[in-house]
C-alpha cells in the first residue's frame, strides 16, 4: 500500500499575524520552521510527501531533511481546498504505477503530530474510504453576537476535526475535482457532502494547529522536551535438542545441537524482543505471539524482532542502544558476533554501532555450564515521546 502526504502550506495566516510578513507555517519553532517539524514527523510513515506552498521557501526549509520522499513543492491556491487539489493533481500526474493508494492531508501549520495518530488514521482506512482524527468538544458552546450571547448550542455529538485526514486516492481525487470552486475548511467535508463514509478516530489535544499567537507558546512548551528515556530488560533460556539447527540472534550458528522451542527457539532474539516490549511496557513476546497459537510453530523469530521494532516506531520512539549477552560454554560466539550485530541492526532499522552482542560462560557451573542449554539476557534503552 503506497501512502502519500499532501501538506498544504500556502495560507497567509491572517489570524496569526496582522502584517503577515512571514506566514505562520514558516516561522521558527524550537530552531526550525513550523512546517519542518510536521514534514519530519511524517517521513518514516509515508512513501511520498507533496508540499504545497511557495516552492523557493519550501525547498530551502526542507533541504536539510535530505529525503527522496519529498517531491518538488508546488504552488497552492487561493483557498486551502485549492491548495489540496493542486497537491492531488500533482500526485495524479505521477506514472500510474507510482500513484498512491492512500492520501493523507496534513496542515503545514500543525507541527506536533504523533506517530500514533498517523497510524490510527491509516488503520481506519482499511475499513473506510476516509478517516479523520477528532476530539470531543468539552466546553459549553455559545453563539456570540457583539459580545452578547445569542444562544447556547448543544455540544452533543460535536467533535473538533484535526489532521491528518486520510482518504482512498481515486475517490478523493474525483470528489475534489467535482468540488472545485467551493471552499470547505477541511477535506472530509467534501466526502461527507457526497454521502461517503468518513470514520472518526481519536485525535490528540496536543496536535495543535498554529492559528493564533498564543498557540506558539503552547507548542514550544509541548515540543521542547518531548522524548523521555526508557529502559527494558529481557531474559530467556532454551534447552539444547538434537537434530535442530541452532539459530542465535537471527543467524544460523554451526553446532552439533540446536535449541528446543515452539518457534525456531532463537534465544537471543527472544530476550531482545522482551527487552523492547518491556521498555514500551507492552507485555512480553508471549503476549504478542502466544506459544499456544500454532501459526508460530517453528516460526522464524526475526519476524518477532521486526514487530518489536515497529512497535517502537509506531509509538514515535527510537532505540538508543542494545546490549545483549549470550550465556553458554559452547559453541564459541566470537566468530559470529559481527554478523549477529549486523542482523539485529538490520531487523530493527538502526545503526549497527547501537547494537552490542557479547557472550560469556558460567565457568562450567549450572545448566549452561553443563551444556544443557543457552541463556540470554538483553537490555535496551529507548526514547519515547512523553
Ligand atoms: N489557500 C490556502 C490556505 C491555507 N492553506 C494551508 O492550510 C493549513 C490550515 O489552514 P489555516 O490554519 O486556516 O491557515 P491560513 O489560511 O493561513 O490561516 P488564516 O485562516 O488565519 O489566514 C495551513 O497549513 C495553511 O498554510 C493553504 O495551503 N492554502
Ligand atoms: C483542516 C483543519 O485543520 C481541521 O481542523 C481545519 O478545518 C482548517 O480550517 P481553518 O478554518 O482553515 O483553520
């Protein structure tokens, strides 16, 4: 499934600044322009990003991100809807086999977007042609005229719409083309107008659209200290068994015995998965891949580690480092350590310099000393959004 993001950034920001010298999406927030934060947050989760706004400014701002996923910026239109349509037309001019299946639209002025919301929207698109994040209205609503209340409006069933709003590309393009000339304030409205279902998923109070001056301070506070370190530990043991290959840390290690287990019994990857799930406080490997479930019989444990790494990314996190110790008398691990480090780094999509694999014996003491099995302990440190 190919996912494209359109990021409209062609507005003038009348409500933010009366003189409008620098539109709000281009002003500095914590050392980078507002839109830079938004684009950076989406990069791991989409295949293309189509920025819409002043091309010179956008090229200059987005250059440091150095990503082939970012398409050449294009000019926007008078209304937000015109800018989104321009982005859609640009995507539709890609060769057919490169066109997206799904399009997300995210305001260039919404810099504090979490990976969780992006995934909630994308997941909902498996069941619906469109989905948006929204939050329920919490306050009592009043209609005002000249600072005198005209009426109290029921807030029953009312939600505040956010972005990213997600759509199946082909119907979205068609609906947008037909609606050209109208000026809806969000894209979901165009789907609603033609009777197509738009799912609501949970939004986030912190996914603030920079609209008024006071929003800038709130965004600075929210985004200045967003990542917190977490530590996780994992431990696993498997007994030796005849006539099985020995898998350790994602590679096959030559030995006269393999390890017994429901899956391929890769004790190294299992301990590491538990360390990562532990850091996320998301249970353990058995909770995600129950041994009672036959589909994991003889399963390749590499897929478990890929899943654990994906969970970190989906939570908007980052693995800082891994330290893993294999405990056994034999086989000797030294000749295999580099290959194991590289395999783990590849599966987790992190730099190999962040992965340490070590081995130790127990001086012939205990079950590992008697060569009855192999134990492994793993530690990891990750960064997670607050
Ligand atoms: N013609 C327009 C108008 C808006 N936008 C973009 O749509 C997003 C959300 O719109 P909004 O917050 O309303 O931005 P402005 O129109 O710039 O704000 P204002 O209404 O205060 O002028 C912003 O990233 C804005 O740059 C756009 O690409 N093209
Ligand atoms: C798309 C949007 O951000 C969802 O809340 C919003 O509708 C933009 O509307 P605005 O009136 O242009 O701020």
